[in-house]
């Protein structure tokens, strides 16, 4: 009757490659999960149409108190990717502030930033479509005819 955060984290981790997260994982799974919780919380706030109450959770024991469907887990993991990519783009933008324009080009961070921005935009569009489809699939169509 509950869903561990690790179900969502595992889906997220199969879709990204991050040396910081890999290092945390090799040191301690608990440390890695604690690092991922803020990404999950941000993802939860962006999944407003979820029919399962995502606020009914236990951050200490890292579980949702309700059972999440596969669709809900996938959408949350993809929203986590959006949050992770946002952080990656912001990291590169921050680096650009410290380097001269010619240095920035030398390190090819400019191209890296462009690619990550495009990926972020694509991921946002994909997860928006997933949420719309999820909402459509879970809509109570009987309410349109006045039946409850």
C-alpha cells in the first residue's frame, strides 16, 4: 500500500549520467537518496494533476504512503530529469560568468550549454505531453453527462 522513493529514483537514474550521483552511490546509497530528495520534491510540485496524493509521504523513511502507478512513477522520474537538467544548465551558466568569452569557447562549454538547453526543452515538452495523456486517461468522463 506504499511506494518507496527508490522506485522513482531507479527510473531517474537509468536516464541520466552524473559523476556526482555515481560517486555518492559508491559511498552510500542513503547519501545518494538524500541528494535526490530535493529533485523529487520539485518534481512533485510540478505534477499537480496526479490522482494519487503525492503529499502523503514520509521523507524520513523515503516512501509514499500510497501506491503509485507505473505512469505516475515514470512521470515523476521524468520531472526529476527536468529539475536535474535545469541544475546542469544553471551550473554551466554560472561557469560562464567566471570565464572570459574566449575561454568559455575554448572549453566548448558554450556548445555543451546549447545541447543541454535543447535537451531540457525537449524533456519539458515530453513530460508535459505525458501529464496531459495521464490526465486524459484518468478523467472521469461520466461527470460530463451529469452522472456521478
